[in-house]
């Protein structure tokens, strides 16, 4: 492992928080995409 010096805990926790936030954004984007696609399909079926 790299030597992060005396700030190792802060650096690792910052990376962890960043990865968690990115993962949450990816999950939210995929969930929103599925919802919008389902609404679009329902609208097209009802009005098509």
C-alpha cells in the first residue's frame, strides 16, 4: 500500500466518501431512468 503519511485516515475516508457518493449517484440515475422509461411506455400505450 502507498505511504500516505500522517493524513492516511483522512485521505482514505475522503476516498471512501467520494466512492459512496458516486455509487449513490449511479444508483439514483439508474432508478430514475427506469421510472421515466416506464412512464414513457405507459403514456405511449395510452395515447398511441
